[in-house]
């Protein structure tokens, strides 16, 4: 039986090939490759999509985080509160900005940071909260914003896995000071290389990030600040503009697939398996469809033997990473994040998956979970 991949970027390309090929050809013919009209158009289109006034293209989601933190004035001496359970780049960005991450534990239902723990984690050095909308599920942004406003903290949303997800009808990235997107190829809106973007309603912040992404220079050979080289290129922007036009349709397909898993697990009476739960009033975009089970490793091995690719995101918590353990840092115990690291398994949920394949994956998963 052909292997079922976790994501199928070839299938997606084939479904939009004429549009992509035309966009790439347009850029090649233009001779303009870095920060040109395609990037400017993508910035306008992504800002409109996310419901923010500004967007600034950068070279990666990691850079979007680092430059947002720096533009918010967060650096040495500052603490940034974030989740104990995310991709490493979340914590790395805080350290690259010169600040110290402070980890809080997660809520089991979404694996996102537990907003109830934020207030206790705040000290006089806390300058920001960095919530991550993990797997495409929005954090409890109303509660995050309440704490941030009460304690005068900046909020930088890590939306790398969650473009388009909503809470109360508002898209993630539009709640805080800045929302950080990743265009890594496997993301819901993925380019054909690295890329990222910051969305914000704050014109000064947008301007500052524009400066930092281009060697601190708004005017040729005049460097007002110490910046970096983090520019989005025209080929990526042209590809992403095509894909953005399809994003809502793909998100609907991901949501349909998530629903199909729910129904299939009920049909196959999957015991001891927890599927993802949506926060009331929020809509997830299912970057990953992540189940939890104490028999995670057995399920993974069974699916692997049946040619079904799955992913453990993530096998360890952020504070347990050697690179962070060496630095130290302050955080309370994070037993729920540790349990998640032992139990999570992400199943294929990409838009091009067919419902009969989902049923096959769910049946194999339910069998292994018993
Ligand atoms: C939660 C999270 N934050 C940040 C990043 C970093 O994005 P990028 O790979 O574009 O630098 C990623 C992507 O891998 C991510 O999943």
C-alpha cells in the first residue's frame, strides 16, 4: 500500500501548478528578487487576512519573533513568560533577543499555555507574554490580554502554526502587540523555502521591524540601528500570494478532516485516546491533528508498520532541552507539559487527504490504542 505522508506538498503543488508556475515566471522575468512589489503586495494581503493594519515580511518565523521582541524593547534583563511546550524556536527567540524565558505549564485540552498560571509567573522583570497557538489551536487570548493589561506587559503571539485561527471571530495575531507567522514549507501557508511575517496594528512597531530586518537601514548606507539581514524574497512572496488565495479552502478541508477523525474514532470505539478539543468560541486551523494516549509509542509503531507517517511534536518540554538547561532560568514545575511530551502523536490532516484514508488511519490508531 502506498505510504501515507504526514504532509503532501507535491499533491498541493499539482493542484495549483499553473498559478504557481505563472507567479514564479513573473518574478524571474522581473529581475527583482528581494523586498520588491510581490513582498509589498503580500504584506498588504496578509495584514488584511489577519485583520491588522500592518505586516512586515522577514526571513523566517524565528526572525519574526526575535525582531518583534527587539522592536518591543525586550532585551537583556527582561523576562518573557511563555509556554513550556512548543517548538524550540519559541524559547530560542527570547534568548536571541537577550531576554530570559520563564516557562508556565499547559492546559491539557489544547496543550497551550495555562492562562491561570500567568499571574503567578509575573515579576518586576517581566516585560512580555509570548503565547503560542500550538497545533493551530488558539490560546485563551482574552485571559492572556487581561493579565497583560493589568501588569502592563507586551504580548507577542507565536502564530507560526495558526494562521487564520479565530477566537470570538478575531484572527490570531491581531490580539497582541505583534503576531508572528512562519511560512516554512509544511506550515498551513507555506512557501518553497523559509519565510516569515509580523502582523501588527502598531505603526511604530511595524516601522521599527522594517528597519531591523534590513541592517537597521531605511536609507542606503545610513544605519540608524543595529539590525540583521532578514528580508523576505520575491519568489517566496509570489508563491505565498497564490497560496493565500487558497488558504481558507485548505483550512476548511483541515477542519473537515478533523471532524472526520472525531466521527471515525467514535465509530471504531477508540478507548484511551483523547482527540483535540476546541476552545468554545474559537476555531482551530489544525496545522496538526494531535491525539493523546498513554500508548503513544505503540500507536506510532503500529501506524509506521502500516505505512502511515506520524510525528511526535514534541518529545520533550522546552525547559528540558539541553541548550536551555545549560542557561538555567526560572520556572515552576511543568508536569502537564511533561505528560504531553510522553503522550502526543500527530496524525496526517493535510487538506488533500481523502475521507477513506482518514478512516483507515483512525481504525489502525484505535486498534493500537486498545
Ligand atoms: C511554534 C513555532 N514557533 C516558531 C517557529 C519558527 O518558524 P521558522 O521555522 O519559520 O523559523 C515554528 C516553526 O517551525 C513553530 O512551529
